[in-house]
C-alpha cells in the first residue's frame, strides 16, 4: 500500500543561485546549483497537469464591471518579459448587447518590488469573449496585485491574489539529488503535516492533485509508497522547494 507523510521545505541558498547566461536554453530551462552541486533543472513555461485542472477564479463580476465579466487563471506559461514573471490568463466577456471599447489595464497599485506587464487594449463586440495575458512579478510575495480594468463605460478596481503554489516553477531532478537537497533543509525551513496513507493504486491521483495545487515536477525513483515533488521559486533567488 501507499505510505503517508508530508513535508514541505524551502531552501536558503548558500550562494547566489541565479543561473549563468550559458546555463539557460531557449526553452527557458536553467541549471540551479549551490556550492558546486547541481540541484536540478528549472523548467519554465512547463506544467505537468492538464490545463482544465487549474483553478479559474472570478476577477470582475459583470454587475460590477458595466457588463464586463472577467475570470483569471494562473496559466503557468512562460513569459517573454522576464523569468520572474508569472503568467495570468484573463477571459473577458462582454455580457451586454452593446460593444465595449477601450478595454485595458488602467492604474496599477502594486507593492514595492512588484511589476506588471498589461495586455494591449482590446474592443469586445456584443456578447463577445476574448482572452488576454498579463504578466506579474510578485517579487516572491503572497501579496495581491491591485490594478484597474477600464472600458469606455467606466473604471473598475480588481486584485489578483497569487497562491503560493503558483509562485514556483517545476524543478527537474532525480531522487538522489532530491535527498541531498532535502538534507540541507532542516529547522526553520522545514514544515511537516501528517497525512492519511494513500490507498493502493492511487499514485496518479495523488500526484495530479498535488500538481494542480503547486506548479512542481514529480521526482522519479523514490522509495516505495513515497511521493516526491520539486520546484524552484520564481523570484530572483530561485530557491528549491521540495514536497514529500
């Protein structure tokens, strides 16, 4: 049967872990290492769960947006605006029978260190739906990004709150590397929570649920009944985050 147990830890890097320019491939992968030991390969723009399992939330209700309804999802796509940007896909719907013009991001009210790249202004015909991406650097903070959405009908304040599981990117590694990195994550960097044992044959379901909540990768080769996952923080230090 499957074994239960939970732990989550975030590393404190022993030296700057920013990859050298030569370590980053056009696909957005960079090697993360500390003290000369590899800690895995960052996989940007990669998600190991089906997109329909990612949680979609309401950003703006049509009753408060002059007929504009907006939902958002952390799409886990890569960003051309920087490796520390988190991709957020907006689905905007004009619920009225009249066109909405000048749909755009207005004033931004971001915490210190945060940055946002808005989408280009669009127009929505009657009952038309359109998607657009915004890219936010949350600077490693679980703080909402506050900004305005505006149309030719008005201006509407909104906030995008990042779950901790979307401020990380998959980190590819094997079980041996996972164990070595985990060995350095004791004390204040380790968090434990007991879980019920996973039922027989439920490995895929357990992995899918974890990956839907956290943008991580599955680490192969662990002990029987053990579930290992790895990621790195999106922010500048790119610290490893491990779950078992």
